[in-house]
C-alpha cells in the first residue's frame, strides 16, 4: 500500500465546507486537519449535524471542500478533475455503507467482483477466494441479494469493498441497519481486515460499541474535531460523547 507522511495514507489540512451563501450559509466543517494512519481503524463520532459524514465524503473524494487540501496515497485530490478523481477512487478507495447498495440483478459473486469488472481487471490468484472465505459467504455466491439476510448482504458488501485492495476503506454506519448480534460480527470482520491484512479503515458511527473496536476515535462537534482518544471501552466513549454533545 502507498503511504504519505508519518505513515498516514489520507491527510486533510484545514478543511472547511460551507453550504449556501450569506446569512443562510451553513458551515459543516470549520478548518479540520487530520492524518489517517496506515493499517489502523479510525472511528469518527459526533452528534447529528456535527460534520462527521461531510468529513468522510470529503476525505473519500465524494465531495469537495470549500477550502483546504486532501491527499490520498500522496496524491492531492482537491483539484482533480472528474475523470482523474474517478480513477483515484477506483484505485485507492473502498466503501461500505449502512444500506448495502448491492445490485439486485447480480449474484453475490458478481456483486463482489463488480469493482474489478468495471475496471476490466481480475483479482490476484486466491485473493477473491480468501475474501469470500473471510466473510463466510463461500456457499452463497450464486444467491441474489433478495435471497440473503441483511447480515449476509453486508458481508458481500465488505468483500466487494476489499476485493480491489483499496488503500483506504471508508465505512459509513456499517452496522446501522443490522441487529446487535449481526452488527458485532460485521465489526469483528472489519477489525480483522485491519489486523490481518493491514487495511486502513475510517468508520463513521454513532455506536459506542462500534467505536470501541477502533484504534483511535475522533469526536466532532459543530464542524470541528473537539476530542481525540486512543483505544478505549464503550463506557468511556459514551461518557465523552455526552461531554461533546453538551459543548
């Protein structure tokens, strides 16, 4: 995997995002700077409207900041044109969402391979089979999404995100549409991708249990990073969230 300064694969410098103009303008982010370290799980938390989803979208190149700079694997993305940005996302970024975003007409296997199919590529020998084994879907590859449970669909989505070996994987509320037990299994899968394969992962979540799986937790409020913590249990995270919400 590529990396930039100090082992960071994603670097954001003084990111601001303003929506609208004049008196009705809303500042979703106010000068956020953050380095995302390689082979670490970073959780981003904050109250509704704190800017956490906006930050993820900008870090992933899905939105452009009003000001500031973002680099991924050493490449500045803020001023890239649409074609170059699309190629960079294809080569370096994977996504897992709350809603699984699988194509209903495709089988699980076809959904998993979709990023490579679009790029006209094939997985390295054994890589597809290993990812499928990791997520426990080897016996469901011929099934379409409508024939899979929510947890199984999310497993397919994770395998799809990992099959192209992204530099960084972004997960937006990946357990938000799952029951507690299934959600815990998905979190363990994501953490294992970091520990066993060196995957860099950024996860936006409101769930303290999910954040407790992270190496690092960033807390946003009113468009700014107001707290940062290393690995800690969910009770401590809940306590800090209450403090952040009161700011």
